[in-house]
């Protein structure tokens, strides 16, 4: 039976998903042994089946990210944090360093939408439409929100690293990555 895989991008830049496409024609081999149930790669947006493997790009910066990550935890046997953002917050977590004022989130939003030198905001409004997901007090990496079973470091991990790790997970064996695939200098 084919392994079922789901992927998602939370507070990430989609670079990890783009890197996944660097497995190139090997994706045809992958499709012989795996089925993508929900992923931006095929634009399937809902879980229709329980999955064996969930790949998470990005950490959590808003409530929607948290709900999505919890859904992945509930619907995937093995949950994998892919890339620096999922593992330790990555670039979005830089906002956690804003802590000088009594309201760090407000300070962060004012910097982003009002005060930054490159901002043009004629109304000086900060987006607050009720349809927007509620922003969290800070950015959380995935393991601060749910249990994570496996991490693939890198920004992004290379296509070869993703390929080797994913095929090992599908076979149910430890990923034996050569040094070239786990050096980041
Ligand atoms: Fe983008 Fe790097 Fe974060 Fe992946 S780890 S989502 S490539 S910033």
C-alpha cells in the first residue's frame, strides 16, 4: 500500500517546498510508493485520509498556523519539521526580539506598517480585518506547539536531503545522510 503524505507551509516562505521540487524526476519514483493527500504541490487543501507522514514548513505566528499544525499532528503518524523556520522559528522569530515596550506585538506591527523607512501607508492603519488570523504574542517553533518526531535542518534543506530523508521514512529505516547533505557552512 502506498504511504500517504501531507505537507503544509505555516510561517515560512515556501522555499522548503520549492526545494522539494528539486528532487526533479525522482518525484515519479516517489509517486509509485507514495500518495500526496494534502499539499500545496497538488493544491489539495483538505485531509481526506489519515496520513503516514506530515511535512511541516514554517513555525506558528498566528492562530491559523496553530490549528493547522494541531490538525497535522492528529492526522499524521510521523510529523516532520522541515527547515529552520519549523525547527526554531527562522526569520519570522526575529520579531520575538522586540521586547522593549509594554506591548511588543503593537510595537512590531507599528514598525511593519507605520514606522519602517520603506513603508508607504497613507492611512497609517494597521490591518485588523476580522477575517485575518489572530497574530500570536510571539512566533513559536513547531515543537513548542505539538510533538515533532523528526527534523530536517537547513534553509532550505536541499532537494537531495529531502529525498534521502523522505525515502528512508517511507521505508521505515533511519536516514543515513552523507556529510555533504548535512553540512551547512
Ligand atoms: Fe524559507 Fe528557509 Fe524558512 Fe524554509 S527554512 S521556509 S527556505 S526561510
